[in-house]
């Protein structure tokens, strides 16, 4: 039976894990804010394959308990191996069609589309569940990141897929992106590097109670 999030239209905070080498501390940090997240993405750019497997596996139980889908960054094979709810692929992370075939129709499969609407269309045609655009603002998470315009979110409504905004998003600037059509805002340091991560996560979630994105066109 498909999980509820396989068909529901998501909205809210798309929380992405920090590059935390200590698995116990990662779990502690995630558990504190997981209740405010719509989705959680496991991402650790500095971990070796063994640590990535151990950390992603360890996140499954708290995500299941909270009813929050776990999505694995960069590696659909790891997502498949641990039974995660989906994967997110950048332009160098493998073929979306192969990932969709391997993970199944109900998996959440995301694609980084940066500032490129043509790439977003290709991703949807290949089976992407959602498309992610950004960076919209300066960000410390990636160097040399391509910059996207809020108007791109409006234009992407025609794709009839959830739109994720990423890159330097704060509770103060998120409203502009939500008003432009972002269904979720993806955040790492805005929560995990905040002086009070719980208050920060709560503030991001509150942005969706203030701003309502336009509805997707019927499809």
C-alpha cells in the first residue's frame, strides 16, 4: 500500500541534515527539530560510504516515529539499501529513470534543477516527484552555486510537481519564495547552525501559515 506522502501534496520545511560526523550527536540534533519538518533529507558530503550507510540507517527509526519521510541525498542505491522513502539527485548523481525504476512508483524522487527550467522538464519526464531550484540567496552550504530567480517557481507551476526552494533561505525571506510558488523550503544551516534550532524550525514552519503558495494547475 502506498504511504500517505506518496500521493499527498507536501508543504512546509524540508530539513536537510548537517555534515555531522558523530552519529549519536546527529540523531540528537535531528530529533530535537524533526517534529517541525515535512521531509528530512540525509546529506553528509564529508562521510565515507560506511558512515553514510550507518547514519542514514539510524535516521529511519525517528523518521518513522515522527511520520516524516526520509530522503537520501546523492545516492539512490543507498536509499534502496536501507529502505528509505526516496532519494534526491543532483546533475552528477546518476540517471533519474534508473532511480525511479529501482525505487518504485511510490518513492519520493527529487531532482536539483538549479536555475534551469529545461532541466526541470527533463526531470519530470524522467519520473521526478519534485523539482528543486536554487540557490535563491547566498549560501554557505555550497560554493559557486548557481542563482535562481523567484519567478522560476511561478513558471514551474506548469510542471504540476511540488517545487522546492533552496539556498540561503531564512524565515525573513522565505515568504517571498512561498508566495512565488515554493511548496517546501529546504534548509540546513538556518536550523542546525541557529542559536536555538527549535525556535528556528518553528519559525520556518510558521512561514507557511502566513503565506499560502498558489495552487497547482489541474492535471
